[in-house]
C-alpha cells in the first residue's frame, strides 16, 4: 500500500521505547503531535491515529514503537533551522522488515520555494520515491553509495504552510541500508549540489530531522543522530573546503572488535564492529597517511577490512601499503602483508588521503 507522505511528515527513526521499557527522569514520551527542543536537538512527532509513541532520550537519541493500529506516523530529532552544509551521523537499531511499510531518512523543508526533501537511507515494502508522474534525474555517488534522484509533486496537500502545492526531492540510497543494527553518515551538501545541478533548488531552511515513518505497519527503532565534521548552521550550499568522505568496509569475527580510521596519525572516527560486513562512514578534511587500526585484540577476535573508499574511489585492502596486524611467518606483522585481515593489534596502511 502506498506510503502516505503528506502533512508535516517529519522523518524519523522509530524506536524501542515501550518494547524496551525505557525509563529515566530525563526521558519524555510523546503520544500526541508535538514539536520542540530536547537536550539540544529539535524534535517533531506526528501521527494521524493509533498507538505510535516516541520517547525523547539524552542527546540526539530517541526511541519509539508503533503497530498496525496506527495509520501513519513520523517523528525524529535534528535541527531547526536546517542547513545545506549539514554533515550528520546516525546509529542504532531500525526494527522493521522488508514486509513492513516504513522508511528511515533525513528529512526537511524549505520555503521560497516550498520544498519537502528526503534522503532515504532504508525502506521496507514501499519505496517512498515511487510517486506517479514523478521525474527521474539520474544518480550520483555519496558516502560510499549511489543515490537515485527523483522529483515528485504534491497537489493541494498539507505542508508546513498549510494546504499547498509543492515539490518533493528524493535521494534514495542504493543499496539501501537494510534493517536491524544500522549506522551511517550523510553529507547533505552532496545532495544539495547535485539537485541544484539539475535545477532542483532549495530555499530558506525550516527544520530537518533524521526520522522514520510508518504506514499501517509494525516496528520499533532506537536511533541516535549527531552533527558530523563540517556541519554548519547556515544555508551554505557547499561542504567544508577539502572535505572527504571515507567509507571503511569491515567486520569482526567475534563482534566487539574496535577499529579506528586515522589520517596523518589523528583519529578521525572509531567503530565497534559486528560480525556482518558493514560500511562505516566518516568525513574529514585531514590529509596524509591513512590507516585502519585495530586496537583491542583478544582470543577469538579478528578483523577483516574489505576496502576503504575516498569520495567513492575504492582502495582494496590487498592493494595496501603495509599491514602490521596480519599474522604471518609466526609473527604479527611478519611477511609481506597484502592481506585484508588484522589478526593482532596493528594497522593497514592505504597511502595518502
């Protein structure tokens, strides 16, 4: 069934609140339509009926749950006003399946022109960009993936300025992130710039949130959003000068292995790995020698790094400069490396960023 994307649909990751029995003095559970600020973040929650709820947690975290008794709901945390130069990261759990009508996205509005926009990171049974009569504008690379761009039109539908006719801009991630444990980075300027190159311009920003919507479906989620490197509060249409998006594709053998992306000896970002091969994304303006370092080796733990990519250009681990964490010739770092495995504390070098 077609996902209803009208009204002031604030996109937002759903959550585990009731399912997890969330408690705490600072938590605030929303069951009726509401907007405001919480722990330094803007939030929005909307539903037309049913039992959907969203609980505001510390920082940029929120949790929520909904069931099929809810017709349509959407909510999330983010910023107001928004920014074209926003870089954001998110992580948590997206508790839906491919049979459920739901999606996870970065979502917002602008005025003059009145535009509703979506960066779709994952979706279930329905792709929200599948509008009748829409126009496709091709695709581009950002944050380690391809995004397909489409424009749709809403005719006399609810908006942030009442009932209006307006365009929607969609960037849909391919491949989509999927379900369960989830994380990623969105460099919004890449989307803004590509849209503008196709004549799809934004106006003055109102709010923008990382959100999930559900329509006649069942699900939960627990999502934390944060400002990434290079985020700004104005309406600049370009990212910080020299900014690079780096994707590290890796997995752990046991789960719990910790790896760090380092550039010129400075840690850009660290991640705790799962046993599933996953893309981990960071943004940096640093330059110099680039490594992926493993630092919490223990019995049963190993790390496999498939590749890194820099602004979409892939560098396979087998084409490395060195590997000090592979176990070869009876020693850690022994031999000639050229392996995508880190068996010991050490690092794979990928040359200059």
